[in-house]
C-alpha cells in the first residue's frame, strides 16, 4: 500500500513539475546559440495552424509542394531582432532547441493537433508521439560519427532520456508544449514574411484565422482551469471556516455551561474561554471578509471568461457557421462545395464543453454561497452569471441545429426527396442518450416571416409531407448526431394568393425542421427549429426551368439576415454574369466557362444592344422581369428560358464538344457570316439558335448555286435534343461531306473523328442492319476534293433512297423566304415527323450503295 502511494505521489509530482517547467521556462529569456542555416533546402509538409483541420491542411500541404514553400524551421532561423529573441525564448530544459533543430522535419510532419488535450482518453496518442520523438532522437544519435559527432551523440542521447523522464507519465504536456512552439514560430514567421501569391495570402489568412480560434480556445482553457483552482481554494477555505465556526459554537456552549459551576470554578475557566472565543470570532470576521473577497474575485474571473466565451462563440457561429451556410447556398447554384462540418463541429464541441464547465463552476459557487450566506453583492452577481451562461449555451444549441443536406430547392409533388439535419453539439452534451425526434413541415414565405418574429404559428403548414418524422441517430465513429430523412414526399401543397404578375414558379416555400430535447438531466429544455433554403414547388416537369430561375436568383443574391425570402428586384449585370457562369459550368460539368465574348453576346441578347464593348454593360442592371418574366423582343420565351435551353442541350448531348472548344455557341447569325466569309469554302462553325430554345445550328460558307462565282453563308435548320437522340452531332457532321474545316482552320475529322460511331458490322445470316444518315440535298457529294478550296460543294444528283428524304433537313441562305421566321430558322416539328421517317427508312430495301460514304 505504501509503495502504491509513493508511486502515485511520484506521478503527480512529475506531471506538476513538467507543467511548471513549461509555463516558466517557455516564457523566460534563454541564452541560445543561433543555429546556422543548413546548406540545402528541405521541403516537407508543414503543419501550419490547426492540424486537426485535416482537409484544410491537406490542401495547404499540396500548395507547399507546388510552390516550394520552405519548412517553418528553416524560415524561423532567418528571424531577426525581437522576433528571433521571442523564438529563442520558447526553448529550454522542457524542450531543448537542439531537438527542434535536428528533428525539424519529423516534428513538423506529425499531427499534433489531432490530439485532444482535454480528453484523457487521448493520452495513448500523445504517448505514441512521445515514443516516436525519443526513438527519432536515439536514431539520430546513433548515426553521429567523428569527433564532433561523438559529442552530439552524447548530447542527443541525454535529451532523449531527459524528455522521457519529464513527459513519460504525462505525455499530453509534451503535445501541449510542441503545439505552443509551432504556433508561435508560425506566427513570428508570418509576421516577418510578406506573401506575394494571392492564393498564398488567402491560405495564410485562413491559417491565421484558424490559429486565432485555437489560441482563443487555449486561453479559455487556461481561464477555466484558473477559475476551477480558485473555486477549489474557495471551497477549502469555506470548509475550514465552517469548522472554525463550529468551534466558536462549541466555545459558546462551554461558556453557557459555566453558569452551572461554582463561582470559583467559573472564575478559573471563564477568562480562558472568553479569550479563546474573542480570538476565534476575530478570525471568523477576518476570514468572512476574505471569503467574500474570494467570491467576488471568482465572479469577476467568471465574467471575463464568459466575455471571452461569447466573443469566441460569435466568431464561430456568426462568422464561420454563417459563411458555411452561405457557401451551401451558393453550392445550390453550382458553386464549390460548402465543405465538411467536422472542423466546425470540433469548435462547437469545445465551446459546449467549456460553457458547460463554467456553468457547473457557477452552480458550485452558488451552492457554496447558499451553504454559507454572507451579506454582499455576490448573490446578484451569481444570478447574473447564471443568466448569462444560460443565454450563451442556449444560443450555441439553437444555432448548431442545422441542415447538413438541403432538400431539393425545386420540389415536385408526389416525388421522393431526402434531407439531413445535424446537431453539432449533440455528442458533447449527451443529447444522444435520449435521442430526440425531428419533424419536417412545409410552410409558406409568410409563415416563415411570422416564425422568425416569434408569432404563434403552431400547427400551421402549407402542405402535407409524408414520412416527415425521424429520430436522430448517434454515429459513434464520427461523433455526429443527425437525422436522415430518406423517403419524404410532398403529397399536396396549399398555395397563397399570388401578387401581381407573380407565377406559381415564383412562389417560395421552406421546409421547417423542429425538435425538442433536454440536457443536464432535464436542467435545460430546448425547442430548436431551422429553416431550409427556399424551395419552389412544381407539379409538372415543364415548370422546372422557371422554378430553377427563381432558385438561382434567390441563391445568388440573397443577403445575410434577410427577412424571408426577400431578394433585390434588380442586380448589376456583372453579378448576374458570375451567377450564370457558375451555373453553366456546374450543369455542363465543365471547366470551360463563359468567356468575355460569350458574356457580351448574352448582354446583347438581354438588353437588345449592338455594342461589342464589355465595359458598356458593367454598370447596367437587369431586373427579375427582364431575366425571366418578360419575353425577349420578337420571341415567345424569356432570356433565362433561352439560356436554360442551351445548358440542357449542352449537358445532354454536346458536353465533350464544348469542352474541346469545338462549339463557339454564343454567336449570332451576322457575326457567323462575318467570321466565315473570310475563310475557304467548306469552313463551318457551330452556334446556338437565336430563335429556338435548346437548338444548335451549323453555319458554313459555300458557293451560291444560283449565281456563279458568288459565295454565301448557309445555315442549317437547328438541331434539338430530339435530333441528337437519333444521331449524334459528330455523326451528323461526318455525314455532311461539304463541311471540311471547323472554324477557323481545323480539319473536321481531327476534331470530331474520335466521337464518330464505328462502322456497322458485316451482314449476319444474310441480313444487313440499316442505318440512318443525314443528307442536305443540294450539297450531297461523295468524294470531295479537299485540295480544291474554291470548288462548289453541290450535287443535284439523286441520293440513295435509304438515306435521303426530301424533307429530312432544310437549308436556308440569308435571303427572304415566306416560310421562314425573322432569323431564317423554322421548327423541326413542322417539317419532319421523326418517328414516321424512321419507320419508313426501316421498311425500305437495302440499296447497294448503303455501305458507301453518303452525304
């Protein structure tokens, strides 16, 4: 038993000495020999900022590799003046500077912040890091040779034993020490270095922000530990005070009992008791004042801690979490992913833990006051502290009930949809011990406004959602508490009275998720609610594009803290360009976005302008009505409907060609003519149709068959999704032998051949499989001479029956035609019945010329 006690005392003494050594030596000036910079560059992963933010630092490490950023220690050795002195003062017996120097690569390569210093169960990780450090030191020592190496070998071996002796029983303190050293070095290096790269500056800014958050947590931890020590000291003094108070009562009882004694005995004993009572009462009076001062000092310290807690919570909830939600909203338009919640959850959990620790301390201080009431202002102060800490934890819990996966923002009735709700502090506050149930309800914009004003909206909804209740589940491996709604379905919707020209696809709803749970053994009960991003409800697929326009405008231009779901009625054209460019790249799944020329074309279309100067549109604004309420001049569709049609066509059928740069797309008919007339015959380009939603046409330059020696630009009737479901764009271009060069001068086969459908196999059992080919009758030719640039690509001979049809496709020169619209284009449905044509082709006998190259 005695040996166990001695061992326990030795462990406690060792840990206390390590902590004392760190907090005294780490901040005292040291006489350190300045190390000379090594004669070689070393590039290794630098664990900057908070290493627990793994995703962020994986990107930082990639940036380090790409830019050749030096390791922190190499940069730290170049510090001058006060910065160098601050860096030197970090080291001492608790962690020698020589260890930092010789093991710099290993130290900066470890995940020190992956260890939670406040979790005793993480000690095994710290022990593994300590063992690794000692092993590295021993390995480094063993490899030293020569006279200088002998001395260094002894020194490094000594440091290995010293660190093992200091930290073996409390390895978490080693992790705390090294984290402090790395953070400080990085701060000093950052302050002394101006990063030229904008990306590097952004990464540095994020690193600095994360460091500030982690340093604030370290400060909070120290404050909380300090108030814990003060509380224990107060409790000890109060307990001793109560013992002395009991002693004064015992003395008073003895004095009272003297009345029963003979006068001689009473006179003999009374003076001593009176003197003893006076001494004790004097001590009690003095100690009562001391206890009151301790209580007031402790309350003031708690006030400072709560101020820092509230400040840290504001940074995390009002800055970081709000930014995450904004990124989530922009991701709904195709922007970059909002990123994971693990970092935010770790911060919120640390907040919850420290708030709860301080709350328990304040409750214990209140209990001590009730045990020993002493008149003074402490009661009011404790009530104020208790109210403040309750407000802080309430704000944390209600703000961290969030939607991790939003429901679809264009929501079709009678269609299954999913969503995920998460409570970021659920694990730390043990909410999962009694898993709460979450309910989903669809409400209107007006109901959402009333809800945020705390007006009574109980049991009000704007529709019926099936499978709208879900129990939150705790995932032990990830520490997340969430509810996964996997099979919700909107059975019916109740619409509001629409305002003015507003259509049903402009009406916004939201999904309300709400739950109730308690923490701390029912000490605090919370009713939490959160609203989804706005959703537009549709009943038919034909409403999808207009609903998407409403969602796009809302996601792009919603302002933080708005009243649901107000958005500006007009925005600057560059703002809209940014939004539709992000949407286009996302829908088409391409890195090739809209160029400046494309955006100028769109501006000309949107504003009915002829200017080719981008600057002319920079200060122009576009209203919601111009975007998707009013039709374009001379058309029966809006600007957005035309643009959405282009996206859908490109996404479904033209993606590889857009990525290859084969489609100019955003070019009007006159521009196409100007571009092609200076090129050889047979040069063509692909542009989106001006007059038809979701159409693309081929424009090419060729001879005028009606006037010898005259060249003109021809435009093929637009292709739509219906056409490409029958035959791909590449195959159609292959079919047309009069098309030779893709603008400006690339051979069409060079660009499109990799997308051609392979030739059909030979006949099997006497049967030959028919195929469909495209023909432009006036331009049919079988053996084009690609060297004759000026020849006319026209052939009025009969085309093979299986591949030609008088109404398959139309061509039109830039001349008036009563059957064409203002742009010389006409609808495919009015000129060809696709199904009937295919059926006719399949019934015809196979011509002997089928296998040849036809146009």
